[in-house]
C-alpha cells in the first residue's frame, strides 16, 4: 500500500544549509518572507565531513565571515579550523532564527501546471512553494578525470575523501591539481615523510600577505573582488592560497626545495606509465606573473594613497626555477616510483538532477544572471562568479543573497497585485 506523503505550503524553499542557505535565510527573514531551508545532512556538513582533518579557512577570520557575527575565540588575523567554520554557521543560524530542517533530502522540484509555483518533493513530504532557491553550491559531485584505471595503484581518491597521511598506504603519493587543496595536501604529505609528486596545472598564485596586509585586503581595496562575471563558458582558473600553519604564500619553488617533485598536467596513462603535458614551466611562469602583477598593483595603490606600509622588495625576488621545472619529468612508471596512492584535487561538478525545471542552458549549466534564472521563480546561489569574483566566498555569498531576496520581494509584489492582499485594480467580482 502506497503511503501518502504529507503536504504543506510556504512561499520560498531554500535547498541547502551551507553558507549560501544560511545567508539566504537571513535576508528572506529580514524581508518578512515565509520560507524553509532544507538540508539533507547537518548545517555546513561539507566543512565537517568532506574535507581533510587539518583544513583551515583560506581567508582570515576578520574577512571570511558574515557582517552580523564575528568568529569567537579566534584572532581576527588567524584562520579558522574547519570545525570552527561549521560551528560559526550553526551559531549564525541560531542567531537569526533560520527555519532550517536538517535530515530532509529534496528529491525533485517541478513546476506546477496551470498555476504559479512549484511542487517540492522531499524525503519527509511535499511542499508547495512560489519560489525555489538552489543554494547547494558548486561542490556537489567530486570529479576524478578518467585517466588512471581502477587497480593501477592501491588507492585512488578525491581530495574530498582525503583526511590525513595515515589514511594512505605506505609509499609515494601523486597529488593531481595545484589549487589550494592540492598544494596543502601535497605539503602535508611531504611533511609527514612521504615522497610526493605534485601535478601542476594553470593557477592564480596571490601572496598570502604583502606589506603587512592579507591578500584578501588587497583584492578588496584594488576592486578585484568586484570583478564582473566572466563570459559564460570562460574557464575558471583555480587559486593557490593557504591558511595552513598560520598562513603563507604558496611557493612552488619552496615546495620543490622541501622535496616535492613538480610535474606538468597529468595527461594520459598506458600500461602502468603516466605521462605529463610539457606545460609545467609555462604554468609556473603564468602563476608567477599574476603574483607579481598583484604586487605591482599594491605598490601603486600605496604610493597613490600615501599609505605608511613597509616596503617589501624581497617579495618580488622569485629565485631560479628548480631542476624539476627546467628539466621536467614527462612520464612516470607508477610501480617503479613506488606510487601507492593518487589524490585527485581536481575539483567538483554541480548536480542539479533534482531540479527538473527549465533553468539550464544547452550544456546543463545554470542559466542565470546574478542568481536569477531563466525559469521565473527559480534562483541559484553560492556559485563561483555568480555576480562577481567574490561570489563563492563566505562574505560574497551574503551580498548575492541580499540581491536574490530583493528580487523575490519584487516578484511577490507582482504576484500579489489584484489579490485581496494587494487589491490594486482588483475586479469587482472578487468583492462580490
């Protein structure tokens, strides 16, 4: 016998209770809009259970937060641990009284036929709603390129499954991907005594700190966080930055000096041998140029504004490329090198299979502008470059959520026009 699921109504359903969902709830609440936030796990679950043990925030506590609450028991210039970040969002949700329901999975969202709104099917019943905000963020499905077949090495795992060096079998480790996750994991593994190879692709490498100010501050005063969304389809280049061990500039030369062997982009595999693209030197050089460009822009800003910040000429000195860059390895026999583990720090893909509406382009990407989708009533939040460079960061998503809430408020006004709540030119028959 089929069990009939319970049904309820609310004006807005927000899917996901990470940083995007909590921010969305704050702004909807401030606008007096009835809503519910549905989360299949716990608040900010990915910070707790889908990251490595030693992870800290990549931005200082004074910067990587919402305006309405500071981190407790953390120096403003320090970097919060992943547990403290998750606890912060729990505390924030409590502070604003966010109507979050944990342990509720959204299985489908479909547009109503013949009337406004959507039918949201969940593990605990059906909700009828006028608006849906997809606040699940960009880190939904780990991506491992289909290069190395299963069984080629004892362990292959995505960075989201990596916890600590002791988790891996004895032997060398290849880390693929040189964004923040890849470089931090490679550094941790090398410090544990492992032989480590790091596959380096295109990246942006800002200074952690320059002339006494964190790079987050520099990007702010230079207007870099407000850079507009790039053309749809433009490649998003990863940022190599670290808050580990109190924060430091990611320096591939220093990693090489510490024993990490740098290799190019992982290209192909055949009969136990990995081959790397001949792009290592160019990837390092392009990252260096972006690093130096930011230093030059910062120097110009200091001079233009007459700031009393100490000069740091040594930051401009990069030093010679290590041997592994000037004479790069082009292939690697995994067994011969003793590689027993590959950690793929190769990013994530979105999964909107539950959102069965016309809000995607021909390639399956959200078709949206500043979070407002092509399907009226459906919104996206927490995606990289949603409105600007800072959109996927903690503070950036808060401002994007305010824009989405304002748009929903405006649409509510249109929908209410001609009803008893907002009569306007209501037909006389409604008052008969």
